[in-house]
């Protein structure tokens, strides 16, 4: 086995082989660029403003997750409580509900007026709701925003700037503290 590289300095070979080096340790530089070279703080105040921006961005990230969880519950509830329109020549809604053994006694308000003592059926399906443009398009837009903000936060952390890193953690903590109760179970991304 050849051990000819045992005594060789590896830092000179690794730095010359890659065109761009990224620090592998945290730095506390107040002039670390964020997202582009144009966003490089040039004073302590600008650095503090950048950190405050990252805190707010992390709070927005958690708020978007909470908004998605709330909207998912609303979309599901709307699907489960959905009423259907009676078509001419078919059994009336009250007639179909009356025949359902799982329905509860209630009052049905229809286009023809109030029908007393009918049974209202609630869908209790545990499966996924069917595809609907009015639900899935906003859901996709919301997820697009969530992923975009999450990747921006990831890029901020990848700068290895300790201030940026702590700002993202602080914003995540404050966002979770404020709206975390709206996010349930498997809707937590991290």
C-alpha cells in the first residue's frame, strides 16, 4: 500500500482544486453577503437590519406553515360538509337523506324551502379529498411560497455567519411560539 501522501499538506491541494471555497466554520463577520453581492452589510446597523430581516423571514416561514395547516382543515371540513344539488327527475335530497340509515335528524334548507325532520348526512371519509382546482391551485401556490422562503432561510444559514444563523433560529422560535399551535401533527416540516 502506498502512503506517499501521508506527510503532504492537504489544504493546499483541496483549495486549489475548487474554484470557490466556502468556510466550514462559523464566522462573525459583519460584511457577509446575503443572497447576492449587492446585499452586503457595510456597517453594524446594516448588519443588524439584515439579522432583523432574517428573523422576520423565519417568522413568516412558520406563519405560512400555520396558514397551510388551517387552510387544509378548512378545505377538508368544506369537503366533508358538502351538500349536493338535486337534478330534475331524480330523487330529492330529502328523499335520499331520509333513506340513509347513518344520517342524523335535522332540518334541510333547499331551493324549495325548509323541509322539516329530514336527515342530514355528513361525509366521514378518512381518505384524501378529490382534486379540485379551487383547492389544489391555492394549495400549490402556498407550498411554492413556503418552499421559496424555506430555501432563502437555508441559503442564509449556509453563509456560515453566526449572526444569520442565530437570527434564523430566533425567528423560527418566535414564529413557532406565535402560531405553532395551529400546526398539527405531520404538518411540521422539520
